[in-house]
C-alpha cells in the first residue's frame, strides 16, 4: 500500500465511490471538487495496485492557527480493519505538526457509531455538546436545523 498526497484528478475516481462506500447513504455532496483543488497539500490517498482504497481530506484552519481539521475520510469496505484509516490519520497528524498545528478537530453524525468508536480509539476526545444522545454529547443544529454532530478534538 502507498499513501500519497491527493491530486485534483483523484476527485473523479473518489466521488463516484462515496455513496457506495457509505452503503448507499447520500454522502457524495459533502465532498465537492474544491477540496481536491485547494487542499492537496494536507489531504491523502491510500492506493494498492494502482487502485484507491482510502482517502482523507483535511486542511489547515484559517481561523484557528493552531488547528487542523479533518473533513472527510473513507476506506473501501473490503479493506477496513487493515489500519488504512490509521495510516491516513497519522499522515495528516504528521503534516499538521510540520505546519506547527497542535490540535486536530473533526465531526461525525451521532448515528455513526462506528465512526464514534473509531475516533475514540484513535485518541480523540468528544467535545462537550448541548445535549446527550444515547450517552454521547452532541451539538444540536451544528450543520443546520436538526443536524446534530459529535465534535472530536485531539492534541497532537
């Protein structure tokens, strides 16, 4: 497996896979091409035999100069459990340190139990919200009315 920086052209390979990798959930619109155009120096692709098997799209916060933000991560369903996600995250953490960042943030939906468990295993902490759902602190209306999110933070 090879991990490399994302290229603009990767959008055309990754975008059609997103809904499939998320079991038909309509997630494709959450990752427009602009992320591939403007955040290629902080985003990564995992490849095996020339095929994309994972990706992480992240960026340097422009508002909080000690923070980085992970926007979207995906691993091909047949390759999960092989530490691909961990290697993508570690690549991002390393890059953030090179840029002098000491904190990484990301969010997930409270219904995504696998994502919540994964981030906790990766050393992220859940940032307190304004309500609790199934024992998890969530931020109400984080991404608009009725769109609750679990907010994670990790010091690197």
